[in-house]
C-alpha cells in the first residue's frame, strides 16, 4: 500500500526503480543514450545521490562480448570434458578460454576463476536472455572500465555524476539460490571497512567489512528480475562513499582465502 501522506518519513529508507521499456540491446548501442531517452519519455529524472545498477548482460551485448558457438572448434580437452559432464564441447571451449583455472568440476557444474580473478560458475559464460540458439555472452573484458564508460555516458546526457554498478548473478557456497554481485564498479566505494570502529555497545570491530556494492546490486535484482527483461535499476537514498577504486577490493586475495 502506498501512503498518501505528504509528510517525510521519520525512518531511513532506500527506494529502487526498475527501468522497463528498453529495447533489445545490440552491439554498438549507446546504453546511456537509450536510458536518457527512456527516462525522458517517462519524465523520471535522476536525483543527486542516485546509483545506477546495470546487468552485465546488456553491457556484454553492447560491447559485442558475444560468441557464436558455430564458429568455435573445440579442443581435445574440451571434448573430453564434454564426454564426462555432458555439455556442448563448443560451450566448454569458450568457458576454458575465459578461465585462468578450473576451481571445481562435478557432474555438469564447472566453477572457474575468470581472467578477471572472479570465481564463478562457467567463468561467467551464459546463454540466458540471448537471442539465438548458438549465441553465448561472456563477461566484459574489463568490467570496471565498462562501468567507468557507462558513468561517463550518464554524465554526458544527465549532466550529473551517477555511480554505476555492473552486476552478474552468482551462486554461493553452502547456500541454495542465486544472488546478484557487483562485477564492475565506478564512482562509489564497493567495500566499507569498519575495522577499528566501535559498534553501538562500544565493542571495537576487528574483521567487519561490508560489501555494499554487492548488497546494492542484490537489492536491485528484486525489481530487475531476470525473466522480466529489466536490465537497469536506479537505487535512491543510499549514502554511498565516493571512490574511483573499482571492484577489485571485493576480490579476496589467495593468502586470505580459506577455501582456495
């Protein structure tokens, strides 16, 4: 229920808007221009402090990070894997090309470390929401650079600085279900370090770091919805910290990783 009261809320709130009505994205499309046109037609402005969340899938489409499996010749290694886990050997070849290493493989699941240092299923290679039976998407070559370019485009059209989070959908150890995580970030600090700060009871925090870019991306997925073709969201009301560091601080180093 939406309250009709005009009084400001006495409580903290964050609002998330899923942007519907964008066209199918193709290589070379100017995504900030398409977003500007859509928001202008809806008379919905960005406000100071808003954050733009965008799915990796449309970034990859616009950048041409798509692979036609009909052009792929699978290696003997990919063919051997295909025989073991019952996947298309051409798809496995693309996954191997996008990987630095295979972390775990069991039945039809491959957990890989990508060239970016991200550990995820199938090295981020995906067939969902891609027109064409033989087309797969791969992660952008440099997701942080993609986020920076998107942010620059937003600044050009909207005349304001709008942080950008590029998300992808990952599984998690020990937990069922998928969640969004940030794979590219521009304009905000993705990781808030609370070590050395005191909590409400005066206890000094020793290990607490909050992955706010992941949390924002995960929350935005509630309105973006993978099946509803809503690839963009605006998050309003979160007091983010500005930063130009990108997403690399979200990646745990091998010496601190108990499970690597």
